[in-house]
C-alpha cells in the first residue's frame, strides 16, 4: 500500500475491551487521527437522560435529539465531544450514560444521524475508529480491521479500576452485571449488532496490556504500508 494514501483502521469489540485506550496509542504511534465513536453515542444518551427521556422509546429519543448538533473537536490531539456548543466530554463517562448509549445505539435514527459524521471525518485523513460496527457498517471498506475482545470478568475488572480511580463509588458485581447486560444488548439488537467482520483480525487481550495490543496493530499496519 502507498504510505501516502489515506487509510482507515476499524477497531471493534465489546464494551470494556480497551478499544479507546488502544486506539489512542495506535493513533499517536502512527500519527493519525483517532475518533472515539462511542463518545458520540454516549453524548446522545446523555442528552436524553438530561432531558428525562426514556432511552428505550425510539420516538421520544428521535424527538429529543433531532435538532441536537453533535460535533468533534481536537485540541493537542485530544478529542472532545461537543453537543450544541457545550463540551460534554467529562459528563458522558458514567455507568448510567454507558447504558443509555447502548440503548439509543439500537435506534435506527440515532445510527443514521451519526453515520455521516463518522464517514465524513474518515474521508479527510488517515484515521482509527473504535466501536461496535465500524468494520461491518460504518467503514466496511476499511483497509485494516481488528476485533478486540476479553472475558467479561477481565473487562469488568478494568472498568471497576477505572471508575474507582476517578472516585466513583461502585461495586465489582454491579460493574460486571452492566458489562454482561451491555454485551447482550449490543449483540442482539436488530440494527448493526456487535459483530466481528469476516475479514477482521481477532485479538484477545486477557493477557495483553494496551501497549502490547497497540504494538501488534501498528506492526500489522506498518507491514502492509511498507
């Protein structure tokens, strides 16, 4: 592949697999753009919760978000999510918003609203996107596809450590329950379910650090770019 050509890396996988951390490391190493697509869904979930909307009611969700302007800003390589001109990057990182994101992401209108935004960003520069359906729906023609997974127990442990480090009061059992529930919701939804693309390389990170996963991906990409 011509190293000067714009390319895309699709990184899919279940909640808590470490996709965002790995994607940021890959983006920094390769000098490409990172797009946290999950943050976009979290933002719409957050907007619904803030307005008291039932995130399982498709019609109500559509009415709530139809005029909401969601955008991405980059400052020093760090992504921020902007909703109607307000940076909500911190507010969207709670368990409640995570579950709301899972719910609204099953609504066709929500996915369509964000699809164009994601594809538009990917057309401008080489990029890595992480999510549930990047390689299957958002960018099915991505030059590189990876599916990052780990056991539910390991993902819950990582999420629990992350939340407690931020000072949030949670129990491991509750976090594990949320992980299992979100896995079920994401895998069984009718619209763009969590699924490994047929041509994606699967990586189990149970015994790998985020840096080791990132190094593996960078080596695979660089091998093809040379």
